[in-house]
């Protein structure tokens, strides 16, 4: 599976949160469709089939990105010393 870029994943999560809030506050056919679309996109990005799995996998992917970024920074600091 290709991993999504961190920026794209964060954008999808923010969009999901925004649409979910809009739908919870004032549910309409439009917000329902938007929620389905953003959920489908998030599931596709994370290789999952449910929103619960997608959110969990997104958290894991973001943790991985953070760890890789920290490891890279440590490597750069070691080279500079």
C-alpha cells in the first residue's frame, strides 16, 4: 500500500472533522453526502473499510511520520556534531 503524505492525511482528517461537525449540528442531504465522500476518501487513503478503522490507522500513520521526522532530525544532529 502506498502511504499518504502527512500533509494530505492531515488535510483529510481536518475535512472529516469539519464535515462531521456540520452534519451533527445541522444534518441535511448535502452534509450526509459530504460525510460519505470524506469518509470514503479517508478509508481509501488508509486502506481500511470503516471510519473507525480509518481514524485509528490515520493516527498510527501520523505517529510513524512523527517518529521518522524525529529520527531524521537526530541523524542530522549527529552528522553536524
